[in-house]
């Protein structure tokens, strides 16, 4: 592209028709550098020839040929990055509006999504391989959401007050799971938009893709932290209400053990029981997701999984290193790899996190079952929030009365 904008190009910028604009810019480059060029593309070499035929009619290969005239490199990333860098200059200098920049880059990403491997990248990033089968992250997250959403603690089974910690803990776990479910779904749908937003700044396509990778990690990290804090708050409230070893300084990893002992809850896990609970409660979850829990029974117990959950959460403080050795094991079809002290681990996929979170929910519900004789276990946070809401409503009411006077 020339540094000086012609009236014709400026008019195209103003009209903001991405395909027409890209073709006109390609026409200008070809007319200047190789007016007699002949473009011959073997569409059969592409996996999706019909899609590439459509792109060819729109002008994809005409545009690519124009860019290649300025490049000795065949690297599609370098070719497109150089074009975007120059085009971004027109945007920053005010020759084109933001909407036009977005539409144009969006069209480029659509044309070259196969060459840039954007679909493959998104599919692999937001899915997890489990027993030689790829499961979309949103589908395994939905399993946990459905399990929380249909908990008896949130239904008429127990009739818990809204200020009761036993209702609030499941509501918060449900909300947190729903939140990551929607964030994941929206992020998958809007990967191109995320790239476009970053390309408005001085980033390459590769750096934008790396940002998406970091964003997916951030989603898992935030979910893990939030879920942990909700569980921790519940366990602390239960300990305080039932005065469980009040004078002892109980470590976080030992708190669940003391609570189980207090209520004489069996710490053993029955995988068949878990599968039956999932089958009964999660009838809207896809069967291939539910089937990942099929397998032999296991000897691990609730205490082990709770402490593993803490280990994984604490490993976030050291960029993924664990503080103790844990042998590899398998839960259903889900493999947990060996973890060595002070080494990085590979057990933080969404399948691992959701599996451990599901066991945490089952743990919480077992405690709730033992406490149903008590009509109300107040959640101090909800008490304070309720007071604040009443104060605000009272203040608004006073202000309305003043205005009426």
C-alpha cells in the first residue's frame, strides 16, 4: 500500500466494505508491481475445497498474490503481519475508522483461518483429551453446573433459608461454575474478536494467539481459586457453628478430616455411588461426558481428593510446582499423572479440575446431610449483606419521602 491515500481508497475506507477494500488494495499493488501476473490455485489441495472456492471468488488468492509480490518469504504469518502493521498505521493516523479496521481484519482471519490453524488451535485449547477421546471443555463444565444446580440443598428437599450457609455454598458453587461455563463458551465463539482487539495495538498474530492461550489458563486459575475459597468458607463456618476443636490450630488440609470425624462420615469413596448420583441428577449432560467416570472402583478417599485439590490450588503460587509427591492414579477414565515435589505437574486440565470440584461438592453435600436437624446455620457474609441492603433500601425510601415533600 502507498503511504498517500487516494480519494478512491479513502472512499473505500469510508464505505467499509471489507472484501471490496481488500480487492482494491490488491489491484493497486498488482497494477504497480506485476500487471500481467496470472494466479493459478489448485483448490483440490485444500481439505475444504468448496470453502476455498468461495474464498477464491471473494478475492482471497488475489489478495494473497498481491502481498507475496512484496515478500520473498512464504511464511503466511510474516506476510499478514507486515500487511496488518501497515494497515494499523492508517487506523492510528485516522485514515480509517475502528469499525473498518475490525471488519477488514475479521475478513482476513476468515480467509486464512486454515493457514493460521485458528480453528485447530481453538479446538485443542478448549477441549481435553480423556481416554483417547477429546471432550469439549464446556461440556464437562456443564456436568458440574448441572450437578450443583440440581442439588437438594437448593431445592424444596431441605427448605434452607437464603441466609443459611448450606444453601449459599451450593448457590455460590453453582454460580461460579455457570460463570466459567459462559466465559468459556463466549471465548470460544469470539476468538477472532479477541485477536482483532489485540491487533489494534503493536502485536503480531502469533502474540495474539499466545494471549488467548494465557487467557484460557487464567479462566482455569480463577475458577480453581474461587471454588476453593467457597469451600473453605463453608468448612470454616461449619467448624465454628459446631465448635469443632475450637482451641486447636487446625491446618486447612486437616479441617475436612476433623469435620468428617465430628459427624462420623465415612471417608471412603464409592465410584459406583458417584456414577449413580451423576446418572440420576445430570440427565441433561451428554452421555460421553458422564461415561468418563466409568471404570473400576478406587481406594482413594474424600480426604485424599480434598488435599489434592488444595495441592493443585497451592501450586498456582509457584507457577505449577507441587510441594509433595503424589503417585499417579486413575479415577474412572481420568488419569492423574505422577507429581514430584518441587516439580511442575500436568493435572490442571479442565477435566481434572471439574472432577476434583465434583468430589468437593459431594463432600459438602455429605456434611449437609448430617446437619439437617439444625434449622439455620447463618452465613455471616449474607447477614451483613442483608443488613446493608436494608440500610440502602431505608435510605432510598427516606430520599423518596423528602422528594415528595
